[in-house]
C-alpha cells in the first residue's frame, strides 16, 4: 500500500518570519509564504510525524452557527491515535498529494480546494456558509504540536445542519462558549487554545 504523502514546510522557513506559541493573527504575513510553491513539499507521513524540523500544514476549521461552536469527540478510528477520546472544536486534517497533481502546492487556491475536500470527507454540511482564515496556530509544548502547524478557519453557517461523514467523529453538537469552557480540560490542546481565544477569532472579519 502506497504511503500517504503530506504537505510540510521547513521549520526554519517559519522561524525566519518569527516563531510563536498559541494563536497568531498575522495571516497575511505568514500564510502566503507557507503556501508558496518554493517553500513547501510533500513528505511521507511516517517520517513527518517524528521530524520536528518540518511542520505539517493542517487546516483547523471551527464551524460556528448562532454564536455556538461545533464540538465532537475523536473516536477510536481517528487517524491521529494520540488524540483519541479527546474533545475537539476543530475539523481538519493533512493536505496530501491527492490535493494537487503536481508534487507541490500551487498557492492558496490549491490549499482551499484541499480544505474543502478534507471537510467533505469528515462532515456533511447541508447549509450555506462563509469560509474565512482567521489565524495560525502553533504549539511546540507536546509531541503532536511540534510537528504540526494549524491554519484556523471559521465556517460561519446559516443553519446548524451538520452531520458526521466519518466514523471517528462522535457526539457531534453545537455548544455555547460557556458549555465549551465547562469541558475545557477534556479538549485537545489546539481546541483549548482556540477556545481561550474564541472571542478574538470570531471577531476577525
């Protein structure tokens, strides 16, 4: 079976712009550089998962409707076994070489196409929505975070019409910020970071 090839960027490329911890709202400064063809390439997933000199580019999509945010629990069939049973408010996954017939991403259009593919694999959204990139996310405090770089999206839904499309997603529900804060300790680290900055994320237009 052919190994999955996933999109990465060299850590040093990010460090030249300035590394950070948590959310970074300078999207226009960082994202065009990360998505420039000369700065990213596809790497075998098994190698990327243990190589902190590279960061896997991961879209992390928060689905919002009427001020509530979609929450789910990662089931046992999750592709990232280190996050099983964790609560999450982010839907997303790796960009792989199925997202582009070339061996490198061709900028923002290819990336956004890959985001739509990833979301449609995991969820069935039966309502119009607006997609906007609001922040970047980095957390080098744990082994999962050290090899991933999040691109935080807000999908602003007209109606809360969302169903799961993948077995690893369980307990799907739209929750208020207050309800999410009650569950904060059960959330994966990236979701905790997004929850703590939720008001700022939602304010980005």
